[in-house]
C-alpha cells in the first residue's frame, strides 16, 4: 500500500496541474486553475499595524510576504471545512486561516481550485498555504511540509440505505466513488477488485451514488455527514477507516512561514480560538 501511495502522490505532483493524469477517469479538466496572484508582488495591503513578531527574524524573509497577502489554496466544496456561502468561501479552514493570517499581520486571500492542484500551487509559488481538510500523509510530506495538525478526521463509507454493503470488507469488487487525489482515493486503491470512479468534487461522487451509478463513496467523515444530509436515501456506515490528521501544507523551501504558522496555531489553540471555530461549524452529536 505504501508503494502505491508513493507512486500515486509522485504522479500527482509530476502531472502538476494536469489533473487528468494518474489514471483518473471521471475528473474533468481543471475548471478553476490556481489563480495567479503573485504573493511576492502583491503588496497592496500596506504593512499592517500590530505585526511585530516577524520583524525579528533574519532568514527566510524572501519567501514570506510580510504584512502582505497570505494566499490559501483550497477546494471549496468540502463543507464544513470550506464551502461557498454566496460568493464567500467560509468554513473551519477559511476562518482558521484568517486567524493565522491575522496573527502574521497579513491579509488572507483564498484561491479555489481542484484538490489535487493544491500541492502543485504551493510548490509553484501560486499559493503560500494549502488548507483543505488536507490529511498529513508520508507521501505528501515528500513534496510539502505540514504544520502541526489542527484537527483529526476519519474516512467513512457512504452507501444507499438498502445497500448490501455493511462494512469495509463488503467493498470487494464494488464500484467505489472518491474525490480525486484524496486519501479516500488511496484507500479505495487497496480494495480488492474494486472499480474506482474519481470525481473532482466529493458531492459529485455522492450524486453518482444517489443515482445508482456507483455502489459506495469513501470520503472524510464531516463532509460525508453534510453530503448525506442533503441527499435522499443515503447512509454512513458505522465502521470507519483510520483516523487522520489535518494540517496546513507549506512549500518545503518556506520554513520561515512554517515556523510562523506553527506559532500562530499554537497561540490560537492555547487561547481556544481553533476549538471555538470548530464548534461553530461542527455541533457535537
Ligand atoms: N482529507 C482528505 C485528503 O487529504 C480529503 C481532503 C479534501 O477532499 N479536501 O486527502
């Protein structure tokens, strides 16, 4: 499985914005390529007041636009972490990233793109951070750094209410829908004789499940709850795959920013900000 994961992620990186690579069938071409706001030059936000911490650091400055714009790459179809409310992208990740940006004295700019374009966007400098309910995996760590984790999640299986699939073992030989390039995609690869249908958006996979085109969807637990609540006749199986950790992805050569983000996260955890953002979007059952 490890080898598969590595080759998959390498493939994802090598093909960069060419989403159609890596054996995907369902994915459409990128409709929303990484917007090219250049962070280094984007100095329209004047040096904000109250941004003292950064000035003391001597190295890595070129990579961090002090007092400027912090560009966050995401895929905004992943409620409750990132989703549209009107033309605004809201959610746990959006609010947390805004709080981090504020700590850095920067203004947050969110760029919506396909999930598997996020790491290439970070590595090409189109974005500073990737915040997208993104799970820390060994393979992604080959290509980007991750901040300290800010929450945990699990992969779950969604099926039609009358489905004969009652647990992970019943997925054998079935048609499984996933979001392209996600950990759900990686887990589906491990299911014996399964056919994997890859979609750019998790909701598209859920739609296909509703329409009986596929047998199951493997996806993160909180978005799964949202999707199921908006569809008829679907349920989430009790059995979960492994627990995962979400963190903020940052380019390998941007250690200065990584340090600052981690410090901001520590402060926002200590003062309860992160928990209150999570509680705002996820109500305990
Ligand atoms: N947590 C999953 C991953 O990192 C899915 C993230 C997403 O679809 N936004 O692969």
